[in-house]
């Protein structure tokens, strides 16, 4: 209130100055006209010329003074935009949650990743803020493939452990949509699936055997979800994860070594064959901004014999740092969107600093993080409106810094005490509290 009163007083004083300046200029302009009326024509011409120059100078001065006043008013207005001081952790959360903000901006899905701990500890926050979940680890290959049952059956056997079923049941009970994550990956995949008799002491299997195992594995996964009654809550599935190196070449893995470079094509071929139409199929990767063209080329190659695409979308993990260029990252999202495929942000977190130089969570650094979230999300919203991007959903990789896989880098929206950060307000597009 005091700031606004000072602003009004300053504007009033400036207007008074303009009135005084205008009045003085008018009097000075009237005097030459009285003098020149008694002079000869030649003198009038000369005097008029001189008076014209003087008037131009005076008018110019007036304009300069007006411009100066206008600049000062703008400066005051800028001061007015400096937001009131606040303690960010004590601010109330936005009504309707993050999902409410994102839904109003055209995003179909607003998600986080879950595990047994967070669903028990932060259930209310998850339900309030998100409408989509991804199992952080409990649907990865090492979690759902049973070695003992595979040995007994002579084929790969998909068998969800109770913790996975519990998370699926929690998701269904709370009306959450689910992103499946992940089927074919070089990491968190048991090595025994690549060996004869599922025994790592024996030789690797051949290409045909591994393709048959891949086919069976993907078929069983979707069949099991259906038999357990959870298939309908899935809307997307990461079929292949992180298969491309930062230099654009295919990552070395036993999938690639045994089947060949076309193992990705086969994975999507089988997924397209067995997944129901409502579950969209994604390729998912990190450091996507460094291998953009390679991922575009890969996505375009995933077509069947008739040219029909086997892939529905590209998942961008968006494990970013506050030192990363938002402009360059948006160029990656634009390139992926230009393929005509759906694009999702699947695992976003924004760590402090750079990967070479992680910064401490000082107030200044956390403010920068809040601004980064605000500007990135805002750029995506504006890109979608303009048609330069096609981002259908955003999933945050964790509910808080304390539950993050990058806990030491403070990358998420809530701090270790589960209090909102500037990043939370940036993410929900509340610029006044995003650290500016």
C-alpha cells in the first residue's frame, strides 16, 4: 500500500512538472508573434526562421523531458512489479493442484513416479496434484521377470511381485492413469534372460531364440495386466528405454549384441501386435537434447512393411540442470513434435547448477531453479499454443527432493521437509512466487 501511495505521489509530481513546462513554453511562443507584427516582411521571414528553430529546440526539450518523465514512471512501474517479500515454504499450495493448472493449459496428463514409500507417506499430495503415475522401479524387467519360473517353464515368465500389484491397486483405487515403464532396456534387466536355460554360466542364446523370448515377454506382460484387471488404467508404455548414446550411436547391450541393431524395431513390432489400441507406445530417453537428430531418425525408422508407424510417441526424460539452455531444449521438443508423433515429458527434474558443478541449495540458487521451471513450462505451453510443440503430458520424477533419485541435487518441487519451493510455484506458473 505504501509503495502504491509513493507511486501516486511521484506520478502527480511529474504531471505537475509537465504542466509548468507546458505553460512556460506557451508564454515564450506568444512573445515573438507580438514583436514580428511590427517588422518588415524580410525581417518577419528572418525572425520567423529563427523563432521556428527556437520553438523546435523548445519542443524538443519538452519532448525530451516528457520522455524522461515517462522513463521514470516506467522505472517506478518496474519497482511495482517487485513482489512482496514472502517465505516460500509457508505459502499455500494452489487450489486444484498441479494437475488443475496443467489441465487448463491443455495437458492431458500430469504425473509423478511412485513407490510403496511415497504412496503410504504422501498419498494426499499425490492425489491432489497428479492424475498419472509411473512406477519408479516396480515394473522394470528385473522386477517382473521370474528366473525360477522361467527355468521351470523353459520360457521367460512375467510374474508381478506383490509390491507391484499393490501399486497398481493403489493407482486404480485412486483413479490414476498409468504410464508403463519399461520393457526393453539395457539396465535393471536380469542378465540370465540372455543365456541358455536362463543360466549365466552357459552360452548366450542365438538371435532367433532371443527374438522368441522377446515376443513371449511382451505378449505375457499385456496379457497379465488384462487378467489382473489393470490393463484399462494404462494409457502409455515405454517399450524401449535409453538405447541411444549421446553421440547418436546405438548403445551396446546384450539385446543389440544377440539380436542386432533391429532389436528396437522388433520390440515395437511385438508391442504393436499385443498392446491394446488405447495404450500408446513410446521410445524414452535422457540427454535427448544432445542426440535429437538420432532419435528423430530412429523414430522415423519404426514402421511396418506398409509404412505404418509402430511407435506413437517419444518420451523425453528431461533430467535437466538450471545451467542448461531452455532455448536449445525447446528446439529438441520442436524437432520431436515435427515428426507428427506425440511427445511427453516423462521424468522431469531440474538439478541446481550443471552436471559438472552441482550447486548448493542457497536461496539464490533455489530462486534460479524456480525461474527455470517457470520459463520452461511456460515455453512449452506457448509452444503448444503456437503449434511448434506437441507435448501432451508432463511427469515429474519424484514427489519431493527427499524422495528423489537425485536427492543431493535438490531437483524437485518440494524440499526435504516437503515444503513447497520456488520451483513448485514456477511449475504451476505462479510467477509472483517463482523466485523473481
